[in-house]
């Protein structure tokens, strides 16, 4: 459907708003500052920590603001437009930030702006997508992060060194993805009491299965949090870890960290897109989404363990791709599940903001651990141990998913 296609494209743009920045633009800007000793690692970890705290608060506030915009105008179009404008302003500040304090200010502004864009876009699945299509649309939406990871390769090719061009190229991609939704806006308005098809709170029947218990939301939150620990670790520290390996255990002549990170991100993006779409569609057909959550979490654990123990680049690249595939599959199923739960609430933007804490808290935890690790040894040297710890977290996430109580879908 045209409207769903524009929605998916805009969601991809929302992911591009932060992925190239966190994976490539920010780490190499920190390196370009040339801080002595371990100052670069400390600054990067501090920026990730501050950014995570800011994002945690900003997403809830942005979700609440978009709920108010929805109540006032009947849609979230204005909220998305305002978020896009704020994001472009933050990119200008970041592109000109060549001192630690200016960069820190830019990161805070960036995190606020990203969430002003992301919160209203994320809520559209609960506003407009019927339950019997939430899984496949969530699968397409979860291609957003892998595609954004793949866009790192494009940014690295277009702007191989730190400078203004990387920020300009990223901003252009974001606008190109989000603007069509704003200009064409295919969804119209949402009636005050309109509820997505299949979500009417009637007693369980052949056409309306009973809603799942609220405890499932908490379990889904916990499992997503645990998987995101590994995702945040690789997002924020992949560049420095690759640079460390290129100068030590896995030397590759003629390759720079920018190029290797770009190729790793491209391969992971291609692998994850296929998994997200297929698994999201399959979850709409199954009576029990939980089985897919468990399988995806365990696969993610195996992938992280493989990266931690990888003897060479092919094994590390395969583990990186498999992790992103399983991550995208898990998030597709979990997003559809959560969207069903919050669809009945007029405060679904704020509720999704609370759910988004499972995405931002891991950044705070990981950055805190990284800051502590740099007191004892180089963070990059300790990365295998951190990857194994995150793998253990994925196993626990599978256990939490197994505890979810599932209401069977009626047979057709």
C-alpha cells in the first residue's frame, strides 16, 4: 500500500538519523580531536552516557508531545515535521563541533532532536496499521536499522575522512526519506476513539481474541533491554574495536577502519533486512509470537559469542551479520506485539516512549561499564569479554520471552 511504503521509508530515515552518526561520524570526530592518552575513549564513553540519559527522557517527552499534537490536529504530521527541522539544526551544530564541550552540547541537542522525530513516527504503527498487518509492517520497519547500518558504508565512501561532507550526506539521506511522508501524508486523521482493526476490546471470540496481559509488556521490555546491550556495544564501539584489530590481531594491509566498518555494516544490513521481513510476516501467521522471540534471542547470543572468539575477519564478519539478522527478527516480532498492546490507549505515544527506555537504558549501562573498563585496561582489548557478557544477556532475554503468556489466535 502506498501509505505503508511512505511510512516505512520515513522510518528508515529516522534510523539513518542516528546510526551513521553513532557508528562513524561521532567516533571519528572524537579521534580527530586528537586527545592525548586514553582521552578519546573516555570522551566517547562520556558522550554515549550523556546521550543515553538525554534520549531516555526525550523520547517519553516527545511521545507525550506527539499525543497532544494528535489530539489537537488529528494526526502526528506536525510533530514529525518539527522533529525533522530540529534534527537538521542539530546536524549543523555537530558538523561545526571541533572542541569537546561543543561536541557534548551537540550530542545533547542531537539526542533531543532524534527523539522528537522518532517518537511520532514510531507511533504511526499503533495509529494506522491493523493488527493482522502489524507483524509484516513491523518487519519492514525493522529493516530501518539494518539499512541505516548499510548506509554507513555509503557515508564512509562519500566522506572517507572527518569533515563537513559526512554530516551533509547523512542529512540529505534523512530528508530524502522523511519528506515524502510529510508532503503526501496518506493517512488522513485519526478519530478520537478510532482503534486499529482487530483491537476492539470485546470478549474473546472467533473474530476478537482476548487481549494479552500487561505483564507481557514488562517481559518484552526486559528482553529487548538485554538484547540492546550487545547492539549498543557494537554501535558505539565497533569503529574503535576495528581500528584496534587492524593494528594488532587481525592486520589487513591497505584497509582503514572507515572502510572495514562500512563493509561490515553493509553486510549486516543486507542480512538483517531479509530476516526482519520474513520473520515479521511469519509472526502474523503464527498463534504464538513467543517462539520466534526465543529463537531470535538465542541466535543473537550465539552470534555475539562467535564474534568474541573469532580468530579472523571472515568469522567476525559472519557473527556481526548473524547478530544483526537475529536482532532485526526479534525486534520485528516484539514491535508487533507491543503495538497490539498499546493500540487501545490514547497515550500510546507516551507508552511507546516508556517502552523506548529499553533502547536507551542499554546505552547508559554500556557507557558506564566502558568508562569503568578504561580505568583497568584498554576498552578495545576487553571487548571480547564484553561481547561474551552481552551474549549471556541474550540467553536471559530468551528466558524472559519464554515467560510471556500467549493468548492463542483463533483458527480460521
